[in-house]
C-alpha cells in the first residue's frame, strides 16, 4: 500500500512538470515601435513603457500604453502628434485585450508562434484585431513576447496631416516586444 501511494505521488509529480497552473506574467517596461512609411517621409516612434499581462491559465492578454510616452525624436512632431492627431488629452491610452487562438505548450527556450484575437482601442474607437506573435519561455519565471500588426489610421478616426513636412502614412506598422515576469 505504501509503495502504491509513493508510485502515485511520483507519477503525479512527473505529470505536473508540464502543466501550467495560474501562470500570470506582467511587464511595465515593454517596448512599442511604430513605423510610418509615407511616400516622402519615413520615421519611427517608440516608447519603452508598454504595460501588459499574459495569463496562460485564463488565456487572457491585456496590453496598454500611455500614448504620451511615444517619442519620434523631434519634439515639435511629438507635440503635434499628441495634440492634433492622437488627441491624447481626450484619449491617452491605446489598449489590446484578447485571447490566443490556441493556448500553446511553452517549453523553455522554444519559440512558439501564437495568434491573438481581440479588441484594439485607440482614439476612442475599438475594433477587432488579429495579432501574430511569438512567445519564448525563459526559465520558470519569464516570458519573452514579440508581435507585429498594422493599424490603419482612418479605421480609428485619426486624421492624416495635410502639411507636407508632417506627411504620415495611412497605415502604421506596429511592433511590440517585452520580457514578462511571473506574478
């Protein structure tokens, strides 16, 4: 009887090694980069203040950024972007909330492709969005996340500047990267 209990306990331990219970990962310093590739002007903007959550057990993704932290390298352009186009006093955040199409099996060091489906909200407009990305488990307590998606400004009622030296592409390429720490 004692050997039987020990064997059951040992088998239970082996089975639990590959199961994730309550794995919730957070970041407060992820990176967001957008690229605007207009015909006469190309520039990038970035922030290293992406906040986010990946909850493996609940299959929940939630990421947001304070748009006031985006910088393009030119102060006047940043001010015009915030005041005239993103209107950050009224709409200070961009947020994505969703779920992974399939919850992946995360093995240490293995890069796993994921597809997230959810709602992206910016400039007071919320729309369905699919985001392709990769997760890499780093040890027992970290996840690395990388993802790319495109945002069409007119879909979110964001005007495109008419002044030539502020030319802006209708479609912005967005990439995010973060190291998330287990909560």
